[in-house]
């Protein structure tokens, strides 16, 4: 088979994998080899769906022994099959890399024969890249659940980041939808990788030449919307994963129907993009804003508010705890203010050591006063004087949920807007109608 | 009063010198590209190495290394009013001392910090968006940045391809970064500069890359707005996979 055809088949099979980041590791270049890594990561292009393309994301093979019902590559699906040889893929990676198309390789694979055989072929690919071609760029390798610990170890010594897909948010769903993978088969390598990364980090502090095991950490991903879990369940799972396995990232992917199956949502279901977006927003709150999952979603409200991002939602529910004095408040409190993010919080801390901050200064710093003005006070501004609650709510609402600025119905609009638009109303009018209703409802609740 | 200078960094430092000697801010500072006929009183500022060196040498000790770095990066900006903004900042900073570069809220510091952010931002984007072609074993790329980012791209690419010869041509500023035999240098671009047309092997890899790019996007999630915000259209002309999409 021609290389072009293989690449097409194997990147098409890999495209539903979410993670394409190249972050978490600084590694300078060196004479006699090619490549380097930078900790923030580099995006090399953006695909037509707006996602960053950083790594050559392909499967080594899409010939799969498993039959997970949500997956395009499942055994029973009638799709063209192909496999790279390890050397073919290593060569292609190097050629793309020297043209600066990519930051490195994202290597995953369908389970060819069995997990061990698959992993051996992955190890061989990475060995050629690292040891024969002296490649120092980024490599993300996917651990195949069920592979022997020795092979996972070899993989981790060659890769920079590893990931094991947790696939679905609960064990019940996993057993239902992918009968070949067990929860234990997924969590075992995850635990092994976490322990080995921590161990190698310690060793590297003791002796310089200690081998690095997955120095950029590990990540995972799960599918959202194929199974009935609540947002709260998902977020608590992520929180647990961050703590227990020191994951760098948890990725969420809105379920896109690739098959008809009575265990799955109907094939004409739209991918729940707004829900996925809210999950990422909440994920950021966990990682950069010192929020806990139980603060973001409560037992009474286990699902995200479609109209407000989770931080604004929290701020409205805790309106009584504001305003925050920007000139004295600690960083944790600055981060709770809608319109102040980690960057502007750091700048505020730095700038207020120089001089007392006023509204103009905050604007220059980059604080979004449209939202922040109702939650802060500063020099020359004692806080917004008893604003109408409707005004506050209106300032915080997420315009995206109401189809703002789009002629056509956006996939990101709230379910209620989609419903109204589906009944024949122009999307913009539907958006405005829902917005008025929501403003009144939340103002009353405040 | 309007200052006119030769557009170089030492030339700009001489404008700074002049302004501090006269204890006054000019109305504008014009380089060779931005110069225009005007009714205002103009003054040609000659570039003198000793004056430039005196100003440069005072930056780090008096204002701190961060302020020095800030001035250096901000000067790489492509915005026409950058000189005046930096000069304003320097007047404020020499009056205030070391804290100036940290005062994100100050009306004279914020615009210069914005210049720096734009320069660093564009350089970071280009570390990803530069597209090399292979011809005769050498890598060649063309860019059209708004800011003069070659000095920032230099350490990145020299570190990444330490044993490859390469060239990055900045068409906006008519300058090339040339890395050959382990040393990097800048060169002026000849007016008729163009990369050689791709040979068969190069064309094959370009085709492979384009195919990969077209395949990796998920149709059900098509989102041109997000793509444009992350990868503005002005970069597309120099990017292999996006050239045809314009």
C-alpha cells in the first residue's frame, strides 16, 4: 500500500483522540541529534475544527482485536485497515519534523493481535527514532491496557508523555460499551506510570544521568455524552485522577456517533460541544484557580449551567461574599472574581506593590471590567452601587450559549435555544428569547 | 519637535539621549520608513556609538534587567509609534527607578508591555508556523511577520536543528537568518529572492502533510472561527497546508 494511503487511513482513525499537546518538558537541542522541547508546548497548525495540531497523531495500526462499540476501529466495523512498519513511521516523523510541520509524534495503536504485540511494535518505532535517529523532539505514547509492565516500562523510557485512556466516566459504562477492556486493565498501567515517573524524578535529583521515565507526565481522556453520568460525577472523577495519579491533563471528548448501536445514543445525536466546553472550563478551575469539584457542582445541581460558565455561576451563587478589594485581597480571592484570570491576578499582585490600583489601571492590566466591576472595589471605586441584579446576570451570561453573533444555529448554543430554533424560529431570535427568560430567572435566585 | 533617526536600535538610543538632555519629549520619532513631510519642527538625530553605549549601559544597572529586556523586545515591534512609547516609558522609569517594569497598571508602562507581548506572541506563533522546504540538503522558509522576530526565532531553530543548514527569510523586513556550518547570521535579502521550486521528494512530503492536515479535522466539529482566532489568516500564505484554503 502507498504511504499516502496509509497515512490517510491511520490519521483518520486517530483523529478522535483528543490530546495533541507538546507541553511539560524543556529539553535543549544537542549536536549530533535533531530536536528540542519547550515546556509551554508549540502549536504548529490548527485543523478545520479549530483544534491545535502539535504532533503527528497517527495509529501504528488500526487492525483491532477489540470490539468497543463507540470506536471507529472496532473489529466489527467495515473500514479500510492499514499498518505502518516501525521504520516507515520513524522516517515520516523525522521528515515532517525537519520541515517544522510538527513538534513530534503522538503514537497510539489499535490492539493488533494482543496488547503485548502492539506495545512491542510501538517500542520498536520509538527505539528507531530515539536511538538510531537521535530524535530529541516530543513523543507522546499511548499505553495499551493489558500490556505487560515490562513493556510499559520500556515505552515510558522512550516517550516524554504517556497516557492511558480511561475511556468512559464509570465502570458500569465501561463494562457495557467496551467489554474487552476492564477498569482494572486501565488503572493498573496508570498507577505504574505515576509511580515510575515520581521515582525517576527523585532519581534524577540524586544522579544526573538517571534515565527519565515519561518526564512530561501522563494524561488521560474520556468520552462525554455516550453514557448517562452527571457532570458532577465526571468532574469528581477528574479531580480524583489529578490527585491520585498526578495527571498533567484530563481530556474530554464530546461523543460523536460513529455507529448505530442500541447501547449508544441515536446516530443523529449532535456532539454535546457546550457540555464539553463547560467541562474544560471547570477543569481549568480545578488546575489553576484552586476550586474543588464540590464547589463547582453540588449534589443539588449536579450538572453545569448551560448559560453561565462555572466560575460566573459560582460567583452569582456567592454574591454576598463580594466585593473583593483588589488592593489587599490574597491571590486566591482575586482568582474568584469573574473577569480576573491567573495572568491578570499575577499582574495585579505585581502592580499593586508599585501603586494603589484604580479602575483605569485594572483595565490596562487586562481585567475584564464588564464582568469584574460588580465584584471588586479599588482606589476611587467603592464597588458598584446596588446594581440591579438583572444587570449583573446579563453581564455574566455566556453569549455563546445564546447563539450570539451567528446567523446559523451554532453547535455551542444551549439545548433550549437549539430546541426553539428546531421548531422553526430564527436562531438569533430564539437566543434572545431564552436570554430574557434566563436573566429574569437568575436575578430572582440571586 | 519631531526626531528623525536611521531606524536602528543605536539610533533610537541616541534619540533617547537627546530627549533626556533636552528634558523634553518630542511629538514623534520617525524612522526612515515612517518619515513624512510635516509642518512641525524636525531634527535629524545622528547615530553616535558613544551616546548609544552610554544609554544602553545605564539601562540594567539603573532600571533593572527586566526593564532592559523589556526595552529590547519592545523595540522589535512593527508598530510605527513604538519609539515614542518606549521613550515615554524610559522617562517614567528613570524618574521612578527599578519598579517601573513591574507596574502593569501605569499608563506609560502598560503600552510598552503590550508591545513586548505582541512581539513575543508573534515569535511564539512562528516557532510553530514556519514551514521549511528541503532543497539541496538545506532548509529554507519564508515568513511575513508584523514584528521583527528573527532574533527570537534564532535560538529556537539553531537549538532545534544544530547540524542542519537553514535559512529563514523575513519578507516584511527584507532580512534573512542564515545558519550555516554551525554559525548563524543575518543577511539582507536580495530584491528578487525566492525559494527554489520543490523537487519531487519535497513535493511528496508536502502532499503527505497536506493530506494529514485535511484528514485530522473532524467534520462534525467544523469551526472556522476558532481556527482563525488561533491561526490568523495573515500567516496562511506561508503555510504549506493552508495556502490553498484561503
